[in-house]
C-alpha cells in the first residue's frame, strides 16, 4: 500500500506498469481480481513470475493464433477456450492496401488456439441462439453451417421490418482493375442508411462490405449525403455505439439491430463477370460468409449487383462461393425459401394431448398454428389474432419437445424467459390437469385468449 500511495502521489516518473505489478502482485490482484486484456497486453504488462491467474478465458478464440495464446496460458492454473470454429480464422488480410486484391495468391490460414485445443480438450457446445429476433436471420446458417443443431426461437409478430431482405442493384458495375469497388451499390447502401435513420433512428445499424475498397466507397457516399443531412452525419460518427462500417474481415464479435451487407463484386464495364471475390473465394470463405450473415438481431438487407443465377459453380471450387449462391436465393425469397430443408408433416402431433387441445380451439373458432418455429424446438400450438399477423398466445404442453430438455431450468424457466423476451405470452397445460378436468382447463384457456383479444 505504501508503494501504491507513493506512485499515486507522483506527478511524473511513475514506475512502468509491468514493474509496478511485479513489485506488488498480491495488492494488484486483490484490488482487481478480474482482468480484461488482449493476449498482447498480457505479455506486455504481466511478468510471468509475478502473477498467476486461477483461470484464463479466451473469447473469440477462433481468431487467436496459438503462439499469441501461449503467454497467457503459461500464467494460468486453468484455461477455458471459447469460440466458434465455423467463424473467422486468424488471417493477415488487410495488412496492406493491396491485400484484398483478387489477383493475390491464397493467404495462409493460421491455426487458431481453438483449432489446436479442439482435438484434446473436453468441449461443450452451446446450442441456444438468443441474438436473432427473427428466425430467418439464423435459419440459413443453422441448416447449412451448424447442421440444424442450434435452437432458435420464433417471433410472435410478422413484421416487415424484421428478417432477411434482398436489394438488387441492376445498374451496379464492378470497377475491376481500377478502384475495385461498386459505386452503384455504394450509393444504394448510403440511401438505405439515410432511409434507416429517418424511419428507425433508435435502432443501431451496421454496414458490412465484402472488401475494404467497397467499404471505402460506401464511406465516401455517406460523406456526400451527410453534407446535406446533419442527422446522417451525427448518426454515422466514428466510434458510435449505434453505427459501424467495416470490411468483412473485421466484424467478428460485432452485432447490431440492423445490418446492411454490400457484396460489391459483379459485372465489370466490359460485361465480364469473373468468379473471384477476394477473401470469400479463398480457403475459409464459407466461414467468412457465416460471420457476415449472422450479425443482425432484427433485420439484414443484402445489397448486390448479381443474383443467384449469375453464379456458375462449374467455374470455381470455392465452398464460400457455393454457399453464397444458396444465400442469394434465400435472401431473394425474403428468408422464406431454404433449399434442402426437409419439410415435416405438421399434421403429426407430438401427443394426443396436443391434438385434443387443437380440436377444442378449432371448435371454438380460433385460428391455431401447429409447431411454430424453424429449429427443432417449436412452440406446440399458437393462436393467431383476428387479423392473422401475430400470435396472441403460445401454448406449451409436457409432450416430446418438453421432455427433450434434460433439466428443469431449461424446460420450465429459460426457454419461457427467452420467448417472453421476444414478446410471447405463454400458457402451459399439463397433461395430468387436462385429463383430470378438461372442461376447466378449456375455460381457463378461452378466458385468457378473450382477455388478450380485448387488449389488442
């Protein structure tokens, strides 16, 4: 404490941080038991002989090279590696101004500490997906990337301001050999940004470009519009929590309510369309696309000068381009058409209980939808309002879906909290109560439905 008081009393010539920590390690760790640092900062400020942490946690570990992680690991008694091996690997893209030119040879993909640890450490997969407030935002990645293992949650309201949308820029030209950007697309993105702040200024917005050159072109267009629109200039300030504009390689970990995704590449001024899309065409391109299309919480708008039919997969072996072709078709359908999605028989109920509840509601002239949702977890029954554009009430039973979850916390607490956070009203019906006194259960259900109707 005397050393700390002496240092705080100085006006200059303070001890270096590393030296001070080494001089008073117990004091520093007692005052600050939890430290948030980058791997580089750990090496720079902490003498490995002075401080040992009980646990070190790496977040976004898919982007941390093994050699960068070792100095932090050697200062820990226990290490926890957190990351997603379906997202961006560590790469040296954008290290120089020419690094994203399509003529460059494939850049090296470095092994991450996540890749290294995957083979020998115990692992646990987190399956509940909370970010997307519309299931169409995650449904594509869930099926194509995560093998339909993620559990997502439906929204009770059909809102045109949510979900996946596609904006085709027919006049967009890719300036191959010149600026390597697409001014037509950049202008459209700027217009969409202005439209966003006029209609939904309370919603944070992120703009992702597939190349640094396209990000620069969008910034130029925003600057031009800002000259006559002070609200746009204020909204798009640097370091604003409500806005970012970044190339694809820099967005992992970011999220915003609304994301505008600018593809940039396309037909050049000579009418040629070369199937080479920078980092997306290279090894790990499918991981980059997965990052880009999963940043939005409410709405994603894909802006492109090409359509799915323009991509000829016989001209490329890139997994990223193949996934892009599918996503272009998905976005063009506003997230409604997902190729390869095995349709299930929604008339087949999990249990006779659900069938009985459904029939009871239909007999009373309610509009009921079965198994609402896109993932393996569905709401058993949902009653629509009279206009049919939102659900008044979600009904859950203790059937097969309920018993799929091994813990009471998951079954009876967490999933209901998530659904209620999305705006659902949930009514639980237990099979024992239904079969013991069916009429009373129906009366209670109808009473709640009529009460909700009277509030709309």
